[in-house]
């Protein structure tokens, strides 16, 4: 528990090694994992107890930051007496206004908790973001190639050109390329091609990539 308090990411294999070193006992990976989980729950609570506190947490955020925007989405399967939570979206008012802190670091503008990453949850998130945060500002969205994001950008009003442009994250493109072809030179040229602002370098990198692997 002391180790978990210092570092919640305390690795299971390290737990096994430490128990072996201190107590001279071999424990299985599963037993070490369960012990780690019990320690985390004793210190920080269970998933269920934390989830139950979510409404109070969001209410406290809103009370201490009056300009903060909070929107809930409840499952239609809930009864008339019990509204079953499905999604929640919030955006801190000060972050919406300035986007950067005093050290010039970018502030996360909006957050959401959803049950799973689907087209519906992305549609809902983008709707809230456009309506309550972005409003009529022109935006450039940089993302991975998740179909939910792609569909939302193509179909939702307010998320089409010229109000919004959609580009794919270069890190994700390079990662996908490496998973498929696993070539260090391709990795280098992909990054150079995607990050250069000079057409000459861009064309040269394409030529080099074609020479290594035409399909890539």
C-alpha cells in the first residue's frame, strides 16, 4: 500500500520481484495483480464508489467555476423515477476563454465521460463542443482515424468546411504505417513528409517512399 501511495502505476512484475526480495516468497502474477487492485481500492476506492461520486464531483466543479459548462445525457432506458447516466460533458469557462496558461501551455478545453467510443458518443461530444464551446469559430480538428470522428465531421452541421477542417494526426499515421510495413526508413520519410512546409521536400519524400515500397 505504501508503494501504491507513492506510485499508483506500481507494476505487477515489480510487486512480484519485491515480495521475492523481502519475504523470499514466490507469488503468481494473478495473486500480485489482485493484491495491487485491493491496495488501490483501499486507498482510492472502487470503480463503483468513484462512479457514484461523479455527480457530486461535477456539481462541485460547476459551483467553484460558475462559467463552466456541464451537460448530461441520460439513457432512454431509464425509468421515470431514475435517470440512468450515459454521457457527461464539461468545459471549464476560463479554458474556453484563453486556451493557454501563463506558461504558454495549451489547456484541455473540453472533457467527456462516455460508456464507449462510438459514432453516437462522438456525435454527441461534437454537438456539445460546437454549441457550447466553439460556437461559430472556424476550427481545425486533428485526430486519429476513428470512424466515429470521421462520420461526425462529415455529417454534423457546423462541422463541415469552411467552419471546420479535419486532418489526421501525423503520429497516428506514422504508427499505422510502421505496424503495416515495419521499415525504419519509411518511418523517417513519413515524418519528414508530414511535417515539412516545403513542397520540394514533400515531393522528394514521396519519391523516396515509392522507391522503398510503392504500396506504402
